[in-house]
C-alpha cells in the first residue's frame, strides 16, 4: 500500500517554484536589504572616517537602490535555474514512481525499416501499438549481426497500476499548472537554454501516460533444423 501523499509532493514543490518565478519581487527586497547591510558594514569598516561626515541615511538609501538594480537580473536568473532543477527532480520522481509501482510490458518488433541518414545517424522506423514510431541513433550504435541473428526493436512500456493511480495523480498532476503558469514556462530564459520543448510539454500531458522506451537489439533465430522438428 502506498504511503499517504506528503504535503510537499513533487507537484507542490514544482508549484512553489512556479509561484516564485511569477512573483519575483516578493522576497527580493528582503534579500537586497540583507546584502545592503553587509555591504554598508564592510564599507564603514574600511572608510568609517570619511563616511562619518556624509549623510548616513542618504548613503544607505543609495547603496540599497544600487543593489536592488544590479542584483535583480541575478535574482531572476537564480529563480529560473531553481525552476529548471525542480522540473528535472519532478521528472526523476515520476520515473522512480513508475519503476516502483508501474506494470511492465515488453514487446519485440521485428518488422522494422532502417534508413541511413547523411549525418552519420540511422533512423529505425516501425509500428508500435498501431502507431508509426521511430528510433534515431548513430551508425556505430547498431549491433553487428551474425548468422541466425536478427535486428529487432525492443519496446518497453510501464503503466501505473489501477490501484496506485489515484495516489499517483495526487503527486504528479500538472496539467493545470502548465495552463496557469504558461507565461512563465514560455519565458525566453526558460525556452532559450534552460529547458527543452519536451521538458515543458511533459507538464501539459496526462501524468498517467505510459512511459515507453525503444532499444535496437539482436535476437537469435532458431536454426531451420530446429524449427522443422
């Protein structure tokens, strides 16, 4: 039996990071004030005699404003970096859940078509569960076949068992978050380097969508003398 979902679930952690990116100024003034206090303390320790003759309040205000302006881009970058790590952790937690509670199914697909591309890559085309699918890999990654061996695609599928589905959705349902925070997820900082389109797309998909992986492999066929018996 599954443990009761934690309040700090993968979904909740991700939502907290999305909220932080949506309202980046919420906690930023406190951080800036803290940095300003440290900065002023350091300056006063070295130039106390000079600064005594200056307006301390004016100097403090100016220092704070400078830090607010200069530090904000770094603060924003830090928030989006934390969001990236949060999404990666969410994906890893989902994979771990599938490994623990998912039902595994493995199929061998022998009707495949291999296309040699011009950039040293190979595309393997096949039909999986009635849908056209493909696998791309480098030419060097193709196994070398010998007598009585055949290249096939191994399809491995994991789906959440029905008895665990409710708890799984509580932990990993993010379609509403993808809709609510779509402006954040489409921000240039995110789309131009931090996350791939696929990373973001996964948040919009049904979380109970089966996880499928494909692998090109060799199987040994029985000899004719063995099959004729």
